[in-house]
C-alpha cells in the first residue's frame, strides 16, 4: 500500500543518498535525525527515520501522506531478505544498488544489478499480490531492457508430498526457464538458506512435481543459482496421481471446463475412471495452460482425433487450430501470453502419441501425421492402471530425451 512502504534509503537536504545498510551507529543516526529532514527517493516527500530496537532501521512516510509509487507493505522478513541478497551480491563483487527508482516506468526494484553490461531487476517477493501486478512489473522492466529476476520468500514454499508442490499463478510468472526446464528460487532470511525448486512439471492449475535442493546462504554463488538444472524427471509418483484421477477426480460443476469435461465423458458413455489411456501425460510446455493435462488431452482425443479416419494424412495446422479454438471456447488462461509455447506443447504431445503408436509422423519438415489406430478406452479400472504402469517408463525416457 502506498504511504506505508518501508525504505532502506533516503535523501538528505544536500541530495546525498544515505542507506541503512551503511555502517551507522545508533547515536549517529539519532543525531542526524535531530538536525535534518529526510526525503523519499521516489516522491520527494518527507520521510521519518525509524530506529526501533526490534525492527530493522528504515524510513517511512508520514501516515497522512502517500507515496506516488504503490507497493505492498514490507515486513521485517522481506527487509532482511532484501538486505541479505544485496550483501550476497556485493560480496561476490557484483555492482548492485538498493531501491533504485526507475521513473520512466514508475517502478522500483528491490535491487538493481549490473552484470556483463546488462541490467537485472531483482525482486524479493514474500506476499501474495494480484497476478496483473506481477505481469505489469515484468512488462515494465522488459520494456526498458532490464531482465526481471524473482526470488521468492521461503515462506511461499508449500510442499504437499516428497515431490509435489503448490504453485500459485503469480509464481509461474516468476519462473526461470532453461529450455524446457523450469526453476523457482527461494530464500529464507531466518534460516539463512536458499532453496531451488527445479525441473518443475505442472499437472493442475496449482500443483506441480519438482525436485527441491537446499543450500546454506554463503555456499551459493550467483552462477550456481542460474545454471541449468540437472535433468532429474520428478515422475516417480506419477502413477499415484493417475490413480487419484481415476478414483477420486473431484466433481466441480462450478468450473466451466470441468463441467464440459464431465458432459463430454457422459455423452461418450465413458466412466470418469476410464478416461483414454493416451490422456493425462504432463508433456513439456504444458505449464503454458492453467489446467490439467488430463482435461485438455481428453478433449483433444475425443473431440478432435477420434473423428479423423485411419491412415489419412492430418496436418499439424489442423490440430493447432483445433487447440486454439478449444482454449478460447473454454476461457482457459494462457500463462506468459506466448502462443509459440502452446504450439510447442502440442508438438510434444503429438510426438508422445507417436511413441505409443496412436499416430505416426510422415514428415518432420511439414509436420504431417497419420492416425494408426483408434483411441484406447480401458474396459476396466484394473486394465487402466496396468496400462499406465506400462507406459510410465516409456514416457520418462521420452521426457529425458527431450531434456
């Protein structure tokens, strides 16, 4: 909220910028506070120097005044994390500056980093904010040639099982991409530890499989954080997830997509537990869609591919146009607003259908496919579970080849 943000920097009357990260003594700051006024680096209104014994020393606007830059309130957890990350960068010899206001886009990153003649805006995000705010900040930085880097507070790391995690919509906007490998960076200023959530694979709107690595604060370098993760496909529990889908898929009729999904299976006289064997595989780039791979792939198989005759050539363009229409008609959210990723997602899924013998690819250049056999609807839950177990090693090997 504007007017209640905490600042670590402020201006003196002579335009000297001072920082609470400098080596100040309490008596020095108390004396300085008694002699001069401090102003906000952003709006230039008077700010008050807070020198409490329990909270981190900082500047704050007067209660009746608002800063023109609206930021969420910063907790001590956030301030300490920002301080730790700043010192961590400086100790490695990087050029870093705290709370640099960028008037052309009216934004102020926590830390502005210069590395190899490039600028990076480092944001330490601990609280939940609207998705639109994160998207706006990302667009603003990119607009002026600055690369945004998001580091999440470890208070946002929500583990469900050994390799299952809760991932919010805003966190998908903060992903670090290395090819098809996705990573989130977390830092805990209380435990002084880094956590890297790597090889993230989305399997629902807010759930993902991933590998977690934890490091002490001082043992991590900048280059280690951003090197490409080792390929470790976190799919050892995928059969458990598929069994849950077959046995306990929630009946959420308020969700338009799920309502349409249940209606589709009802029309085809397919029990919920016996969805197509070829559906529900988390292919690369699936994270682009905010829905389960089970849902869109079942629609693709039953509403598109089923109606194509055997041994007839089908163009990739036909499949792609069908998918875009499906996304639009079901009002699905596309993450990152980049349709090329949707295209890649579909290519990988079609390649998977070739692996299991449902399709063959006639031409790599022209992307022409042929349907070789009908879609497989299992006759029983036991058959479905057996087939899932048979396909999983093949899927993991396919995924590893892509990585």
